[in-house]
């Protein structure tokens, strides 16, 4: 009788002890699974946020350069020099990278510029940068910047009225705002306004008129747009 009671008590203890350990094991397994899933979720979210940040970061050529071409053509500019309206003509061209371009240009006066009853000439050239906004549209705005070096040539009176030709170097910065019109696929016509800033003349530059001033220009661009 006593042995039977001991066996019953022993079995009951073992069952109760086993039943108390089993939930602990089950809970521990569940906790490991939850921690593993939480770690995977955090890694996935951090990767998504990083990819989203990289997608939001944009550069000048966001999406790559998908269109490369070129253009060139004549430039005509009516500008104010020494209080007179003068016509400057020249040309330029460049390489198109999407809606941006970089190239070179050259300009010189084709009409007379009066200076002390004599003729003065100006010529300059250099680098040309630009951007056409929504260039695929028939009419769209464009922004240009010309910068370069040139020369002024003008007679001056020195040494008891002996005439000498003054030849001075200048530096030019010329921002422009224009409207471009797509006539056909290989021709654009642009017209706009600019303000030429001239500096860097030395020597007898104090005897020269103010070369800086506003202007209006038109250009015929031949290329593949």
C-alpha cells in the first residue's frame, strides 16, 4: 500500500515537473523565433530606407546621360557700347549632354563704334555653357553663360599728338536668358537678352568708354536636338 502511494506520488511529481518545464521550453523557442523575425524585419526596413535615400539623391545627370549630340551656328548681338548701339557677330557651338551643353564661341563688332571721331574694335571669345529647360517642348526657356578673353583696339593720342594704336586685353562675362523655338529636328532659333560685363583692361583703359552694357541677341542653331 505504501509502495503504491509512493509510486503514485512519484508519477504525479514527475508529471507536474515535466508539465512545468515544457512551457518554458516552448516559450524559449517562441522568443527565439520572434527575435529572428524582428531582426529580419529591421534589416529589410533599413535596406529599404537606404535604397529610398539613394533614389531621392539627384545629380545634374540623374538617370545617366541618355542623349549626346552637338550643334553650331551664327550669333548676332545688338549691344550698347560707349552709348552707341553696335552689332556684334560671330558664332559658336557645343556638345549637348541631355539638356546641358558646353562649347566655345567668338564675337567681334561688325559696325562702327565711335571713339573720339575714330573707330574702336572689340573682339573676344572663350567657353560657353548652357541649359535648356524642357528642351523637347516647341518653345522653352534657356540659360547661357559666356566667359572668355579678348582685345580692344583703338587709336589714342600720346606724345604730342602722335597717333598710336592701343591694344589691350579684356576679360568678358556674359550671362544670357533666351527663348528657344524648335523649328525642325535639326534647327533651333533662340532670341533673348544679355548683359556683358567687361573688365581686366589696363594701361590706357581709363581713356576707353564703358564696354559693359545690355544687349539683345539671336542665334540659329544647327544640329540634332
